[in-house]
C-alpha cells in the first residue's frame, strides 16, 4: 500500500564542511591570511618540486619496450642489468655500432658533446670565456685538423663502424629538444644560450682520441719542470730531483730479449747501441718562456687527468700459477676524477660471430667512440698501462718577423687564423704560427717582450726573438681507431699484436691473456727516433739540424714484447719497460716502480703459497694500500725526540702502524698522521728553493728523491735558505714536520688522535662538468656528488693520488677495476668509478662509486645465458624510417 502527501519534498541536505575547515573559519582574520600565504607557499613549493622532477627525469633514457632506429637492418636487443650496464646483441657490425651510438647518446650525450667541443677548440661556445685558454690550445695544436686528415686513412671496417655509430647518435638526437637530452642543456639555455646540439660525425669520435692522447703523452711536463728547476737551483742539484730508475730494486716490464735487425726477439741476448747524445743548451730566456707556457697549460682543464698520479696497474698470471689452471688478467687505469667517469661499461655481441659481424666483446668504452677500449672477447683479454714514452719535444726557435732560422737560412713561418666563439662574449681571434718542428706554443702565453740570450742566440739588428715550438707524434694522422676496434676482434697473440701495431697514440703497455693459456706483453705506440743532438730532456735549439727527429719511428716489431715469459707472470705499472741495452730511447722518465714491484711481490707470494692465484686474490692485490715510503721514513721519524704529551702522541701512532692506508678503522689514524708529516716534510725541504709550480706534489718521483736524501743528513736540500744564521739538517726538518703535522690534524679533524682518520682528509669529491663562471651553488648541487673518504694514496697499488701542494683531496683514482678469469669469463669482475648513467639524479649516476671505495666489484656477466639471467630491462631497437 502506498501513501501520498501534499507536502513539498525536503531540500537536499548540504554537506558538512571538513573539520579542518570549520576550525580554520574560527581563526581570527589576520591568522587566516597567514594560513592562506602558508598554503600558497606550500602549493608553489610542491609545484616547483614537481616541475623540477619533470625537468630532471625527462632526459632519462627509455630502457625497455621497443624503439624504432632508422637504418637498422635487423633487431638489436639492449639488455641492461641492475646497474644499468648495457649488453647489445645484433646480426651485423653496422647494426651493432649504430645501436652503441644510440645507447651512448641515451646515457651520456652531454659528456660526448663537451668532449668534442673541448677537443675541437669550441668549448667557449658552451661555457664562456673561461674556456678560451683551453680552446686556444686545441686550435694551436690543431687536433680537429689532424682528425679530419686521419679519417680517410682508416681501414674500411673502421669507417663503417664510425659512420654507423654516428648515425645511431644522430637518430637519438633527432626531434629531441635539448631538455630531453640532458639536464645540463636546461641549465645552459636558462641562461639564454639558445643551444641545440649539432649532428655527430665520425671526426667527433676521432678528435676525442687526440685529446686523450694529449693528456697521456710523455715528456713535455718533465721537460718544462726540469728546465725551470735547473734555472732555480742549477743543473747538478736539479739532477738530484730526477733520480735514475732503480733496476736492481724494481723489475722492468720485460726482463728478457733484444733487438736483432730492427725486430725485438724475446730470446735474444744482444743488440746494437743507441746513438750518442749531448745536452741541449739551456738559457734563462727559455725558462721565461716555459714558465709562461706552464702557466697556460696548467690553466687548461685536463681531459682524463694530469699529474704524477696518472698511470695504471696491469698484470697477467699464467694458468700454471692460478687455482683454476687458466690465466687471470687484471687492470685498473688511474685517471683524473670526473663525473660522469672517463669510461662507460658495455657489451657488444654478434649473435653469430663471423665476417659480417666479428664482435663478441665486453669491457670499458669511451662515450663518443665505437667499440671497447679495454676488456675481453670470447678468446682474449687485454689491459692498458700508460707507457710514458717521450713523444714530445720543445724547440727554442729564432724568429725574425714572419721567418724562423734554420741553420744559416731563414724560412717562412706557416700561419693561419683561428676564431674562437664565446658564449655571452666577443669572439677571440688568434694567429697560429708554426715551424717545421710544429706549432709555436709560446704564443699561448700572455703577450710579453721579445727575449734573447746573448751567449747562445746572437741577436741580429735587435730583431731576433726566442719562441717555443712543439713536436708531438699526435700531430700527424694516426690509426688508433683502427687499433681499438681490431683489439676487440683479436683471436690470438698474432692478431692481437697486429692490432697493437696500429695504436698510434698514446703509447701504451698492453698486457695480454687468452683462453689457450698464454699471457704476454706488448709495448705499442708511435715513438720518435731523435738525432744525436737531442736527448729529449730539455728544450732543443731549433736552428740546429742535429736536434731534429729523424723522421723515423721505433718500428712496431722492434718494441719490447714477450709471450709466456719463464716466470709465468707479466706486470706493468708504468715502470721501466725493459732492462739492458735496448737500442731505442723510449722514455726519459719512468715511474720508479713502487706499484709494479709491490704487485709482483704480492702475486709471487700468492704463487708460492701453493694454492694458486684466484680472482679474489687479484682483487685484493688491486686494493693494497701499503705506503711505499713508510718502510724507509718511519724508522727515522720514530728516532726524533719530541715534547711529551701533545707533541709526541701522533708520533706514537707510527710505532704500531702496519703502513696501510684505510679510509677508516684502526690503522687509519696513523695513515692520516704519516701523510700529514709527508706533506710538511716536502714543504719544509723544498719550498724555500723551488718555484711554486715545480714544488713537490708528493708522487712517486719525490718518494725516490727523499729516500735518497734520508741517507745524506747534511745534504744542502735540508737547509732552509731563508734562515741566514741557522743551517738545518735532516733531523731538524723531520722533527718540525712531525710537530707541524700534529697541529694540522688538530685543526682539520680533532685534538684527539683517536678521532683522526685518513678518510677525513683524503676525500673523493665527484664534480660534474662546470657550465661556466656563473655556476651557482645550486647548479653545482645539481651535478656534483659529495665527498667520500678514500683509502690508498700516492704510489700505492690502491692508487688514489693527491697533490701535496694543494691538500689531501683525491686528484686521480682508478677509473675502473677489472679482473678477467680466462677459464670462466662469467666469473670475471668489474666496477666503474661512477656509474652507467651521465644523468644527474638517475639511480645509476654514481651507484658504483661507493662499491669502489669499499673495495667491492660487480659480477661481469658475458655469456648470453648469464647476461639474460642478470638482465633487469630489455630495450628492443627495430628498423625504422
């Protein structure tokens, strides 16, 4: 039954306001307005954070799904593991290299773009006038001009790889706004730069290799330092600061063999003699020019680092000495600290290895260059250590107007004009002048008056000027790109040596191992043969023909090499290459061999214990932080009598120190104190007589110098020449260094020695590429990643270099570590200094850094099954229009 009523329906009930709103309405009006502002500010902050998050993330790469890549002939799989490391699978070389270009651009295009700008002398176009000195150097040396001349001379296979790689990079750039490529472009364009990246070319890849070779060249810095030191203290005392290599204490890389008829034979025991040499003249005017040149080159940002800390450890152990019965190869290059790191990991795999696609290789690559630089394929493994060959010479030229003197004749200077574009500034035009020896590099300095030396340079009508020119093997077209790709294709010792013979620059020690059980060593690179009037140690008079290079290079077959040495071990860590009367001059100054001998001793001890060397043993060797000076210096430090309590409590730490240098832990306080003493000792001993730029950096050469001086307590170097009425001796300096170090650590860390740690002083600070003088703290926080305490130190196997002239901050470090097990490639280990990604705030930006600082490594999957099992993301690249 239904009832009805004539009453109208009730109005819908109004929803009750939320409790927070009802309470808000009860607030006095002034407080309400305060609340309104707070809410508005909160909304602005949230909006800003969301906007920032979008801007940060919009350049992150796509790592799964499917993407069309124009030019592909078939599908390419990109399998990334949980660290973002990509392994690529393709059917042809072109597809593989095209995909590598695409992936490199995904992860690190801004790094690639900066590299090509810097190496081409165009960095100021991005970051402004602060980059003009760097650009002027690159333009004067003409790296891009050389790369352009090099391209048509390369092997056809290399051209295919370079062109395909460039096409892959450009496919990634196509249609992408700069903000979708890298956050750095957002920052630069927010300043009004209005920049969009240019297309990538094969020359862009080659010119970066020139920049790397420049940083790793040998000879020039020592030539400058030796000259300026000689000017300050005289030839005899300067010679003390470049001690001879201690062959009787530290083994050379190759300990057998000789050159017979221009070919190095590892079983030969005799060869010819080298040409006689005589020293080049030294003038004070040359010192003036070199001082200016040193100032300019020091102001130029390094590409992979600079200083005594640059180097590498590389060794291989025969299967007769390993637990598995198969060789183990280890490598860790020590380069400058940068973010993102110098190397990026990659695997390049042909699904079916054959003529159409000969690659099955994984390792460490340069973003911007196709292929793998260091690593292994399915048959062989290789590692690099800088040879330090003397491949540069400075020449003093007599210049009159637009001519230079050659004997009694005058020849015209070669000249060209270069214009450097500058962001937010006027273009800078420079004139590049050159003699037959090379470009005149003294033009890089500030304008200065003409100089002449009355004794050695007779002036003609007051017009003669002294200028400095540079010869460098890298200023001629080479074939390094051929070598890097050929190493990835090598199948055995013969094909490996053929690939190494193509390596032009930088000259390298290459360690080898293969799955047939062999280990070996090969020196590689273009090394000039000089005439008798030039020993490469000081600038040479350019007007004398007997100081020229002969025009010949040390023949590749004549460079030292050895396969399966009797001891079953090859070790190179930048020490002397070969013992005995080798007929060619390879280098004037080698690393003195502290790292190489320590590696040899540790590996030999592992061999002698009877269990055989393992991958874990090799990693432990890479991590050894023993200070090579401690055995020599600590006994002298403990003999010093200091005031009790505050004065000697640091000294007492040394009595129980095991000479290792951990960042934290029980031995860390002693390590911190010892290194602080070392820094003060160097300053107290040498700062009173040496120019600022030539003062000790604390590296391996200075360890050798001080080791020698410790045996001569009355040597004049100990005396402080600024104290007229006192003659200091060795123990005076040592005692003062101990006391000063105590004060330094009290000020820097704590008055309590038990709170000292080496990591608190010796920090790894990862800095992104500076975007110009206008970089604010906010911008730096976007791209920099904070300090981490680092173990190790100068000349230790676990090398984290620092410059005693500036402080304890890490300046060079292992750019990566790898250990390859030739018996089980999937049991190999690797780790990078930073991470796979070049994108700030990406999870893989610095996710491997803490691993490296802790001494950990990652599993290195190589076989298809292992890569698949380790895969986190799979991106499929498919042919597109």
